[in-house]
C-alpha cells in the first residue's frame, strides 16, 4: 500500500465541525423525536471523527480506541432511546416533540 | 460556688414542647396549662437562682460561660452551644422568664375557650425556648439560631387563627419583612467572621479592635448590616410595618412576643455588640437617628388609631425607637433599662387590652368602648398604672428609664435627638391617655349585646395584671441614684458595658441642669396628659344638666367648651389629620407598597421565568445551545 | 503498564459487587417471585453493602487501576460511600413504592445499581473517557428509570425529554473531550495537567472550546442554568423515588467529575473558567429559587429547589482551593440526605397508584400525621438553611469559603437567594399546619423500610446540623486526594 494521502488535520477538523453543527441544527429545527435523535447521533459521530483525526495527528492509538467505546455507548443509547420513543408513540400516537408538553411551567 | 446550670433554663420549655407532642391530647386542657406554665415557672426559678449566683460573685468575675455542647470546629474557627451568663443576659433571662411566666398564666384564662388550646401553648413554649437561647447564647451563631426560632414562632402565632385571611396575610408580611432583616444579619455575621475569625463574643470583641480600623468602612458596613437585622426584628424604620399587622395574633402573643420579648431582641443584639458599634461612630449615629425618627414617627401614627391593639403596637414601635436612641447615643445601660421597664408596662397594657377585649366579646374598636372603669375595676386600675408608667410620670417605672435615655442624649451632645425624644414623650402621654380616656372614662359607647355579656376577667387573668402593675410601679426604682457614679442598675451592667460605659462619651452635667431636664420631661408628659383629657373627656350630658340648673355656669362651660374646641381645632385636629394622612400615605402606600412590591416583583420574575419553561424539547435544546454559544462568545472576546 | 495481577481487588470491589448484583437480579427473574416479594430490594441492598464494605476495607490506601484511568483515593472513597448511601436509602424508600406502583422490581433495582456504578466510575475516573463512560452508564440507566411508569403519560414524556436532551448534552461533552484530547494529546487528567503546566498554549482555542463543551455537558448533569431546563419536567414526571435518587446521586456525581476535572486537570485554566462559573452560579441560584416561588406541585418545586442548590455548590467550586472543594463536597453530602428525605416523604403520600404531589394535598397532615409533618418540616428548614439543621451548616461553610476567597458579590447573591428560598420552603409548612384539607386528608402509606429510610435521613440531617465537624473533616480529607 502506498503512503497514505496526507489529508491535513484542519480539513478533517473542519469536516467534523460541519457534521457537528449539522447535527446541532438538526436537533434545534426538527420536530420528530426520531429525527432529533438521528441528529444527535451525527454529533456523536462528529466527535468520533475528531478523535480519529487527532489520533492520527498525534500518532497515538488512544483516540482510535475511544471511538470504539463511543460506538458501544451510542449503540446502547439507540436501544434505550428507541424504546422510549416507541413507548411514547404507543400512548400518544405521535412522536412530534411540539405535541408533547404536558409537563411545563 | 456551683455553676448555675444555665442550659436547663431554655431546656425546660423545650422539654414541655416534647412532652406535649408525645402525650398529645391525652394531656387535657388542665394538664396542658400546668405543663406549659410549670415549665416556664421553673425556668424563672432557675433564672433567679442563676442571677443570684452571679450577683454573689465579685464584680470582675461576673461572666460565666457554660459549654453545653461542642457544635463545630474547623481549623481556627469554632462555635459551641455555649451559654453566657453575665449581668446583661441575667437581666434578659429574668425579664423573659418572669414576664413570660405571667403571660403564660394569663393565657390559660384568655385562651380557655379556644379549640386549639394545646397548639397555642406548644408554640408559646417553643418560643420561650428560642428566646432564651437567643439571650443566653455566647456567640452570634447560636444567637442567630434563637433569632430564627423566635421568628418562626412569631410567624406561627401571628397566623394562629389561620382561618382568618387577614391573620394569614399578616403572618406572611411579618415573614417577608423579617427576611430582609435576616439578610443583613447573615451578611454582617459573615463579614465579622471573615475579619476576626470568630463569632464567640469574647474572642470577637477582643479581636475586633485589631482586625478593624476604628471608624473604617469595614466595621461600619458590618455593624450597619447587623443593625439592618435589628431593624427587622425590632420593627424600626424602614422595616416596621409588620408589627401593627402582627396584632392579628392572640393578645397574649402580642404581649409576650410583640411587646415584651422578641421585638427587643434587636436592641439586645446591638447592646451585646456595643463594643463593635463603638468602633464605628457612623453606625452609632445611624442607630440614634433611626431610633429617634422611629420614636417620633410611630408616636404620631399612634395618635390616629382607633383599634386598641394598634395604638399599642405603634406605641411599642415608638418605645423601641427610644431604646435604639439610647444605644445610638452610647447609653446602652439606659437602653436595656428601658427595655426592662417597657417589658413590664407594655405587657401589662396588652394584657389589660386583652382583658377589655375579652370582656367586650372581642371588640377592639375604641369608639365602641367608654366608661369601662366601673365595669372592669381591676383591669381599669392596672391599666391606669401602666398608662401613667408609659407616660413617664414619677415615681412609675417608665419615668426613670425614659429620663435616663433623654439624659444620655443630652449629655452626649445629641440635642436634636433629645428634642425629638422630648416631643415624642409629649405625644406618648397624649395618645396613651387618649386610649385610656376613650376606653375607661366618659359615657359608655358599648353595643347592647356586648354590654349584656360585659364581665370582669377571671382571676387567672387578673393576677398577672396585678403583678405587672406592681412591677410597673416599682420596677424603675432600681434606677434611683442612691449613690454618685451611677445608679444600681447601671452599676450592675457595668461589667458588660464597661466602667462608666454608659457615660463614657458623656459630659457630666451640673446637678441643676439634671434637675431641669427631669422637670422638662415631666412637664412634657403632664402636658400630653392634660391635652388628652381635654380633648377626649367631654361629657355632653353633664353639660346639659349643668346648663339647665346654673345658666351662669353654663356660659363658663360653653367658654370652657370653646377652649376645648379651640384646642381641638388648633392642636388636636391638625395633629390627628396629619397623623391620619401620614399613616394612610406613608404606611399604607409607601412602606406597604414597598414590601408588597418586593413580593410582587419576585412573583413577577417567577411568572416570567416560568414562561421559558414551555415544555417543548426544542425550546430546552435551544436554551442549552444559546448558553453554550454565550460561553463561546465570552471566550472569543478574551 | 501495571500487570493485571496487581489490581487491588478491594478497590475494584464496588464495581464488581454492583455489576454482579445487577446481573444476579436479572438472572433471578428466571425464578418468578410474587409481586409482593422483597427479593429485589434485598439483593440490591446486599450488593450496595458489599460495595461499601469493599471500599471501606481499603479506605486508607491510594491506588491507580487500569493504567491510571481509575483511581482509588480519599475522594473516590468518600463519593463511593456517599453513592452507596444514597442508593441504599433509595432502595429503602422504594421498597413499597415500587410494589404500590406495580413497577417491575428486578429491572428497577438492577438499573438502580447500574446507575450507582456509573456514578462511582464518574467520581473515580482519572481520565475523560472513563468519565464519559461512567456518565453514560448512569444516564442510560436513569433514562429508563425516569420512564419506568410506562402507562403514565407524564412519566413517558419525562423520559423522552430527559433522554433527548441528555443525549444532546452528551454530544457536547464528547466533542469537548475530543477537542481537549486534540489540544493536549491526552485524555488522562494528570497528564493533561502536566502538559498544561507552564505551557504557553493556555489560550489555545481548541483547549478553551474543549473545556467549554465539557462544562456544558457536566453543567447539564448538575442542572446548572442555562442547561437546567430538563430538570423540572424530568423530576416531575419520574417516579418519586427515582426523582429523589437522581436529584441526589446524579448531581453529586456530576459535581464529583467537575471537581476532579477542575482541580486535577485544569487548575491552570482557572483564570478562564472562574468568571464563567461565577455567572453560572449566580444565575443558577436565582433562576432556581425564583421559579420555585410559585410552584404548586411539590415535586416540581423541589426540582427547582435542587437547581438552586446546584448553584450553592457552584459557589463553593468557584471559591476553589482546598476549602472551597471541601465545602462543595460537604454541601453535596448534606444536600443529598435532606433532599432524599424530602422526596422520600413525598413518595409516602397517597394510596395505590395515585400520587398526590400538590402542595394542597398536604393540607391537614400536620395534625393527622404529626411525625411525618415534623420530618417534612425539618427537611424544608434544612433545605432553606435555617439553623440548627444540616442545611445551615452546609450553607455556612460554602459562604464562608467563598468570602475567604474574596467572592463577596457572589456571597451576597447567595445569601439573598437563600433568604428568598425560605419563602417557598415554608409554604410547605404552612400547607401542613395552617390549611384545612378540602376533603379527607391525604392517605399516608406506612411502609416500614421507607420509614426507616426517612428516619435515617432525618437523623443525619439533624445530627450534621448539631455535629458537623466529623463530616467536614471527611470532606476535607477527601479533597486532599485531589491536591
């Protein structure tokens, strides 16, 4: 295999930042709980991307290992999140967060 | 000499509370009454024993500290549940337990038909415990425990008849106003502990002169903060409005808490911290001015009130003003002296008023009283004693203490304060005799129904009145100058306030001026009394009969009547109207407005903040993001 | 790298005991037990006890496990014991509550143990990644616990909100960790501090942004304004015992992580984070207290109150240094106890599945049930910081530390706030003693374990009010581990 293409760190960070902000905006503007949740996953993956990029830059394996931890956590989060959202849908027949505000004030 | 077991004095009422809670209604009314009065009576006995033990010691040994319990210890800072017996706290415990005991006995009669008899004595005993902790504490922190405790009990007792909305409202108001004072007190304590490292009196007072620059900003701010706390508890300008409203509570409560004991806690605290205040002359001036202003101001309002208890409430505020005036001019001993005599005659006035209210089936309006002297002979006689005492006529108790204060003000060169105090004395005599005349003299204006039930109160109520009347008469005699260099009471307090402390900053006056001062104040009091009789003791029926029988005398009477009218038109009515206007405008609009305003303001904020809490996930996420962005912007600006 | 055989198994004991307990609970489900069996609670209590015993056995030694990612020091010991205590009290309070509410017991207690383990990991982590893992373990368990009353709309809604916002905040936290990793080349707290010491890179934007995002993530967990908005909804909707548990445990865990991070890893950044924390502390106290003023729902009121208490702890964190950190730890312990007690009493109210939590539901209880009313009054006085209760001591030390650190304006805001707060705490007392119930006074459950739980909290609240220095010494010792 030839030498890896030298993608500068700043590019990867910029991509990670863009993905993070897309996720952030998704959380803020979308109204469907599932889509919001997917946006949050985007934010986590942006962090993963940053980890990998830094690990490459620093020439250390730590960051790459952390990504596996984060992926595991995210998977657990998916399991629990979907269960909660499905349960909400069962009772209310909606997952639109702007229709769910019994608790307020 | 064995130590006088100080802890038992507050512990006895607390034990009664615990017992009453444990036994519940099995105790019955008689049992409850015996338990409550017995505990306080025993406290009084122990207080007497402690005071005697103290008096038996040589003068320089008259300070006994008893550590009941190590409370906390952090590094060099420690605070204990420790009690301090010195001449000052001895006076306080005697007053609190003595007057408290009499009021407990009185209450067994007054509250005899109340369905919440047990609850009443529970709160009352709890109050005694807190108040005794307050005055016996040997550090500011423990004093604060008592301070909060009495506040809580006061709140519970003002709202005792909570089904009355006005009572609940009054409790709430007392609560809010006192919080403002506590805020000052807490900050003051924090300031003191930061600079001196201790809140224990001895350590604090001995460290203060080194820790603070005399007259500097730090000590001035710290003492002013303490004084803010005192104005809240002792109902001084600007935090006095809660006290008149507190009259919604049962009358014995007004006598015990809102006249004789709790409201004097502020005075006690200032006197206790006198060495701090002496380091801050500006604070002392503030204390004097606020005291004098309150004394005069509350007296003018007292002129126009028709509710018997409200007259007494404003009178209490005014008298507390005198005590602060004394502290402010450096005459701490005189302030404590007045505190003591005031406890006697004001408790008596309230209890007497309670007896009147009781007799008239809960009528409190002076305009529907009159001519009660014959119907309630005992109440009348004792009330008269108290009224003379507060008016400041020798040889009754109030004369000595008030004269002492005015003397202190004059001798320390506070001529303005002295003049205000003198004016206040005239007004005091006037409104007190107005109350007396309207209630007891003249023709009866009592409604028929009340007239029908009119009766003198039971012995359980009359006996305490009688004891207090004796105290109001002779209580001031310990202030007679038997020897030069201070009278016995002042000599007693000397170990606390320092030798000649009461006169330390004062120029000695020549005997002639002293006599002149005394005469002026007596004349002032007499003037007020004469005005009051003239203005309120008009007897139209007598006038008619006399006119028919002796037409010649009639003219004179008319003439006399004209004098009254003139007096009315020239002096009384303007004062009355001004007072009424002042009350309506200042008290109800400005001060009440401010207190309610603070409440509304916070409630408004609360409503506003709740609007943000929409219940939508989107809003919450947005605020979270906005917070993060705000932090980011903050860092970018750096 | 430390060979695995050198692991101090006692120091690792809490993790083993709690995860073992959780698994045992799940396995035991193969042997069905009746709805009224107390098996779950007993197993949970036993494993909590085992965890506490393990860590107590080695409470005087300092250990670094797993390449220093997990440390066992006085700080860890203090918080492990605190979390075990909080969880044990919660088990006692839940004992009959879960039966009454028809909650699946094995799952409930297993999740409780998992969350406790997460908290312990958070306080013991010496590495950002383990902090993250602990936080997620705790949060994931709590998301489920909050929504445990599946058939209730409120419980569901609370779980969804808590979950979405919690995951959102986790995103911030994780990104912050990534940036800190990039800026310093490590996620290990001590190495990070070593890297930063004397480094000219203190104003590196990556570093500052990383720290900021981590602060957002932890601020969310401790419910600091403006990251607090989930709190009232989640607390109100959750089963009451869960509310009590998370209000005490999750907050303490968040602060444990924050303290370790601030004191071990980023002390050199003090100049940057102090002004920010001051603003957050002042806002947190004020918003929490003022919004609580008009609440009519007891749980919601206590939720806002818990926000305000986070503010007081932040005051101590701002004060910094040994004293400030000790005051924060001290306050957290006291706050946990009194808050658990208050929620425990709320959990006692009501019959069967209904849950009366309005202030007006308390009317008349003062005389119908004097012991309960007395206990609730003490908890309220303590939360309001009135002497001689523990809450007063907590506030006293916090404000004292802050005054000594020269944070006078913040202290003034704090004292003003605690004065305002007494107003709504006393509304509870007023409701108890001075209001007439509309109909029958609220029924009160007489569960013995719950009563034991309340009595223990009450006794400690009073005891620490009278005799605080033992606890304070422990708190001071605990933060020495960080210095």
